[in-house]
C-alpha cells in the first residue's frame, strides 16, 4: 500500500530513473504445496546462517495468479542452495486468505514466511513479525512503500510489488463501437461510452458491457471503495488506520460507479466470481469492461495471448468531486517473516526474500514471469512487456493516481462489512442510505 505524497514522489523518482515495473489479485481458490527440495542462498550481504545445515521453509501466500511461476522460481533457488527446502501453500480467490492464515497459526503449524497487508495487519500480527530492517531488500524499497509496515524503528514487511487497477477494456470492441478510450476522463464520458456499448452489444458479440464480480467482496469492499475512501484521508493509509470515524464523503460518487457496473453487467452479480469474470467473460470477449488490475494479465494471457498483449487497456475509475481521470496505485501485500521460527529459519527466510528481489534471476523473473511492477530500485524499465503495467506507469508519470488506503481499514471491515453490505444492496436487500449508515457505524465501533 502506498500513502501520501511521499509515495507519489517515490514512484515518480522511479520512473525518472528508469527502474522497472510489471504486475494482484485472485482467481478461483487454490491451495497447493510445492514438492520438497533443497537450498541455501546467494545474497552476498546475508549472514551464512543456513550454510551446511538443512533448513525447511514453509511459505503461506495469497497470490494465486503467480503461483506456478513462484513455485518454479523456488525450485531454482533450491537447486542453487541444496540445503534449503521450500514448501509453498497458496490460498486466494474464493478462499479468504486472512481467515486461512489465522487458522494456520491456530493449528500450531505456523508458516515461516507469510503475507500481511499494512498497518492493521501489523497491529494484528505484531507478536509474529520479525524485524526485516537488515535485509538488502528493505534498503532498496522505494520511498514510501514501507510506511505501512514500519513500527518503532523496525521494518516488519517487504513489499510484494506495486499494482494499479481501474476499468480494463477490450480495444477491439471499443474500436468497432467507435469509442475513443482516451476521451473517457469523466463519469459522464464513461456513462456515454457504456450506453453506446450496450446499444451495440449484439453486433459486437457481447453478453453485456460489464462483468461485476460482487461475489468477490475484495473487488467491491476493498478495491472499489478505496477509490472513494482514499481521498477522504489524503491517500494516506496511516491516516485511515488512525481514523476513529469515517465520513464517507464520496459515498454518492461510489454509488454512481457501482450502479453503472451493476446496471450493465452480466447477472446475477452477487454470484459472479473472479474466475468467471476474467477467464470466461472477459478473456472470451463476451464483455467489454471489467474492474480489475494489472494482475489479471497472466490469466488473460493463458486464455488468449494475443488479446492480453495487444488487445487490452485500462480506464480510470471516476471519483466525482475528486479525480475523474485517475486509477488507484499501491502495494497490495507484504512478505512477513515469523519471528517465532527458529533462528536458522529466520535467516534462511530473509536470504530467500533478498534473492527473490535482488538476484539477477530473481529480478528477471519478477518482471518477465510474475509480470510485477517492482517496488524496489535496480530494475530495468525496458524489460516491461505487460501492456497494463506500462499504462499504469504512464498514469503515475502524469500524476493521475489515487493512493491505496484500504489496508488501513479496521480488521475485516472492507470485505465482511462493506463488501457484504454491497451484496445486500445489489440484491435489493437494503437501501444505499442504510448501507452508508451501517458501514460508518461499524467503522466507529471497530475503532
């Protein structure tokens, strides 16, 4: 997550210096372990704590869409470091990672490396977070990317990557409908484009204009809401985390965008999930627009490589009264190391994470295979091949961004309170005014 002006300055500096970028979110649920193997570490500055002794690292992570590539890279690390075993469990998409992580710890089978999302997660997991200040990765993290995981002079997480999201569109469909994507910089122009697409949907071969996956409460309760709540806190995740109340100043603006997606979406939206939205409806060109981010690139490429590389772009999420031509950009999640693991495992975990982001093979894989937008110095921007990542860079260069503050929401508020309330609203189970009052009260009670 990013917050405040320092983050935007940091990202702008990254762009000026030519550092690299590429590639969150989920697909259908997936939980698999990689086979056992072996390894040590090649980061020169890391202590040789794992040399000569067998170490087995358990990684419990949430990012489904890079699961196979991550497992392959871990095998490479094991080959280079034959005394380290890396076992990876991936939980995402249809499964709630936070719930799964708590269950994992409660079982006594605690992972050595896991994911936290920002200041609220740091508060929740403070007793299990090792200080990562001595890692090379921490020293190379871009300005502003560590604020959400810093506490009392310690750095308690390392950023996965940077991501941006908005309304991903099909270029062919827009061209055939006579719509210029560059002209869509306001809510009014978006509404006009959507109505044109709807009028022509049969000749364009569309089932609907949108696929709104309201079954995924992270799409609505976290990502969509962030665009309309971040401005209230000046794009500062710490300000959101410390706020005792939510004004929900831009709730009416959020309703307009949510209603637009729902009114022109494949139905019923409350049972529509990420996999069907991205892999079936959008990748098969049955809808023209989806609210998602650059993390969907691999999923689309698996279905239609040509569409992924040449046929998609990203439009703003218009926030009336704030910015109507911007997209949210931030850090989606952080790597954490369990401070309750034994010393050899903690050292090996730090070495692996440093290798992941600072070795040449790690950096190459992060950009080219993971399709990540790195949150670290030392990457070659010319290596970016993902068209969505390139557009996100452009948005950032132009200052057309909104910060990520949803990791500063009260625990579970975004998904379990707001996301669920949105499902009720979309099912005509409650009014929007009642929803707003309900979620504001829940925020205050949680704080």
